[in-house]
């Protein structure tokens, strides 16, 4: 198998006043292409910090992060942004959709940011919307959609440009049981049918159960796999 993501002795600390507070204390992990991985642990264990480091949203205090062979810990902020744009799709607990754009408009914007131009990929957008059962919602704005539909649009936006990795931070945290199951089924289908690599932060054991592997964290360490 091909290693798509690797960290080596990853450390992240924050300064609160004059006090240094560690969030990650030497995390080493390896994710293979096509894995569906859950990261679990109590609040404050460092799992969201880890996800933000993997996505290039934060810089580590020390250690190494390799994304598809590129070392995030050794590149400039501009290069890190470029790697994030090309290789990583994000799905957050808060949907973070542009409220004035339709579902299709949100996807068009994601394509434009990815490509740097206004290239027309309407066929790909329609395919993704069909996969996520949203083709009849493509002209609806976020406030005209249910929470589950908004999260599926957010998921469509994350996969529209075929990223190497999807990073999902509590993607079912704001959803009821029915919509949570729909979103988890979509993740599972993307992973099983299309080989999409997915790393998901979750508190929910039922959500973790759909993954092929679970990593448990506590106090900034990986304590179980």
C-alpha cells in the first residue's frame, strides 16, 4: 500500500500568557491510501489540533508531517496553502457554506479556488451532487436546506476536486440520528467505491464503527489503535 500521510514525533504547544501548554506530545502515525480512519478521545486530548496540523491550518512546534510525499513542516506558508488547496478537502461540524450562494454555486467556488480559473466542470459537479443525492437541491441556498442536506453539500464541496485526503472534524456533531447515518453512509461509499482516504474526528462510537481503523488519543498522545 502507498502511505498518503505520515507524522513523526509531532509536537504542538500554545503560549497562554507566559505559560507553554502542550497540546500534542510527540504523535507519530501513518495513514495508507484508501484508509477510513477515526480519531477519538476526550475533549482536550489534542485530536482537533492534530487534524488542523494535518490539514496545514496550523504549524507544528516540532516534528514532521508528510502529505502525499510533501513535508508540510518545511515549507513556506504560501506553499502550505498550495498543498492544502490541491490535496486536502475539509468537512467541519459547522457547515461553513456561503449563505448567498446555491449548492451549485458553493461547488463552483470550490472548483475555482482549486483551479485558479473559472474552468467549467459542470459535469463533475452534477456527478458529485448525484452521488450525494442532492441533484434536486443544486439551486437551493443553504437556508433552504436541512442540516443534513447542508452537510452533504459541504461534503460535496470537499470532494469536488478529488483531494488526496478528506479531513472531517465531527461531521455529524450537529445532525440528528437519521441525517448522521446518511452522511456516514456517504463517507463509507466514497471510501469503499472510490478509494477516498478519509480521516474523521468523532466522539461518537457509532460513527467510528463505520471506519476501518480507530486511533484513540489522550493527553496529547496516541494511546491505542
